């Protein structure tokens, strides 16, 4: 199984400068490849329309060919890209290839240029270029970069490793059985995952709201846990984040609604900070106070997202461990967001994220997940007699069946219908 562990990093100001430069280099190379891809494709398309087939010379652009082209001109035109690890260059072209592959497969929109301050700041490290310790990670090129900035010539060998090592907040939670040691804290014991084999595939360093993180991608082999026999249905919504057919409920924490007043105040303060446009470069120049306030807004958004993510992680983990088969419903999240009266509440509930957590964790736990079509009448159908209503507006929080007289909470009724759907799917599998 392939998974990842995201760990908080604690770099020094000198190390932050290198990490920012690596992210900027990756962004520049990606934009260079995106520009060259478009130029070469236009030239290839023009040749296809004008030149006869036997005389055509151009080929459609490809990320590997663009990387070779960049490496040929790199030393002469862009020597400053050598100040960071070569993994940055390789990762940028891999991202470009994935972006175009996703576009041609219909999974994403056409690739856009990455803009500083708006795009996700990150860069990739291959598994043979970094070393991970108990509470540290050595990033290639970092120590040499800091020594060059200091212009230090004495004891470079002794300082190189120490300056290139970044402190991380915790150990990698995946450990091999023979090398496993029992953690001293209960919190770390809960996170401890003992595996038969652990292979590190790579790492991604990223920046979120001024905090630096490293995501370690690993390929692990572990014993499959005993699959529980319980079958449940889970209905997700806005008023109740999730309702399980056995009675368990996840209350909607509404973190955005609770922090909206504070967030609005921070954003109003941000709008009043100074920013000017340079007449020569036509770029917007932000003041230092603007950057400080922007960081406060970003961290408030991060706090809201972390509250929502923490609650959903705990709920889905419990479900995956206690249930062998779960029935859920495929939702049209984009269509629900189009309703201007409900869009904020729908976004605050993060139903799509909750369903994605369920899909991942149930598969890892060895259970089964059965997804009903978005046209399945989970809300309109009576869980007792099967009668389907024509309409069931949101204002009706209680389901009343006119055929059998059942009176039940609408969300619990939907969860019971999804339980029936999962049971039917299981019967078909074992038939």
C-alpha cells in the first residue's frame, strides 16, 4: 500500500531562504516548460495544416523532450538554477507532464501558469537525495547554499551536514517490525504503525500559511486487519455532517461560520495595507505590513481547515475500523455549490472531503464501500415500506410516510436506505 506522512518542519531563517528559492525555481521552470509547450504545439499544428505529410519534421511536445532542451541551455541562460537541488528541475517537468495528462484525460482544466503568492509553493525530493532521521531531515544542497551565502571557507566540511539538516516535529510513523521501538507518549503510541516492510519513495516540501511541511511518500507492507462484519449506511449533509444508520452522528462543526467575524476583520485590515504598482515592471509591490497581515489571514484559513479536517479524520477512522461495508451516496457537490443561498454552508460542511476520507480509509482497512448513484432516492424513499415520495424539500426535517405511517428523522431515513443498498450489493457479490 502506498501512503504518506505529513510532518511539520522547523527551519531556521537561513534554511527558509533556500526553501523559498527552491520553490521559486520550480515555479519558474514549470512556467518555462508551459510556455515552450504552447509554442511547440502551435508550430506543430501549423505544420500539420500546411506541410504535406511526407515533409513534416516537427513532433508534438513532450515533457521529457522539454527537460532535455532545458538542460542544454541551463548553464548558459539560467545558471542560478544550480543553486538548488536538481530534484527541483525533475519535479517541475514531472508536474508539467501530469498536468497535461490530466487535461487530455478530462480530469482537469487546461494547465495555467503558476503565479507567486497564489500557486501552491512546493518542490519534490527523490528518495536517494535526502536522509530522514528521528527528528531531522537532510535536504540536498541546503548546507552548501548557506555556506556560500556566509562566504565561509573555514571548517566547511564540519558545517556542511549540520547546516543542511532541518528539524522536524515528529518521527516517521511507519516503522519496520524489527526496528520498531515502543514510544514513550500515548499520543505517539496511537500513531505508531508497525509494518513488515517500509520503503521511502520520495518527499514533497511545501509551505502553507508560512509553515513548512514535508510529506514523506512510502510504500508499506503490513498484515491486513480483521475486517468487521457490521454493515452501515452513511448519509452526509449540511445540518448534520454525517448520520450513520446505527445511530452515530457527526455534528457539523461549522468552523467557517464560527470564525467568519474574526476572518472578516482580518481581511478588512488587509485591504487597507499599502500596495503600489511599479510603473516600469508593472508589478504590484506590497508593503511589509501587507505581507504580515496576509500571513495572519492565511493562518486563520488554515485554522478553519484544520478544525474541519481533524473532526472528519477521527470520525472516518472510527467508521473504517468498526464497519466492514459502508453504503454512501454520490453527491453533485458542484451543483449544490451553485445555489447561492446554500453555497457557503455546503462549502463549510466539506462533504466531498468526508466522502474521500471514507473511500481511502475503508479501502486501507480491508472493508467495502458501495456508492449509490446520485439519482438513488435515499431521502424520498421510505426505509420501512419502500414508498417513494415525489418531493422532499429541505425545510421538512422529519420524514412522514403516507403509506405505512412511519415518522422518522429524514437523515436517519436516508442512512437506512443506504444501508439497504449496501446489503443488496453484498448479496449480489456473494451470490
